[in-house]
């Protein structure tokens, strides 16, 4: 699927936007794309955001 046809998950986009600025600055483009487009989340990203997520 081309990038122009992919749809980001709005809840995940909102979550990333809600993070503190110092956390957002540590997240790479590849990590944020994987998260927003519901791909497998890299372990490096999980380590950066784990304190801000709630397990269901």
C-alpha cells in the first residue's frame, strides 16, 4: 500500500501529540510512523512511551 493511501489511527496520533515535548523529541520518524499506522511497534519506541500507556 502506498503511503498516500494509508490512514493513521486518530487515537494513536492524539496520543503521540499528548506526550511531553521531551519525549516527542526522542521519537524517530520511523517509530512514530509505525505507531500511527498500526505496524509492529519497535522496542525502542515502547521503551520511550511505556510510562504513558495503559495496558488493556
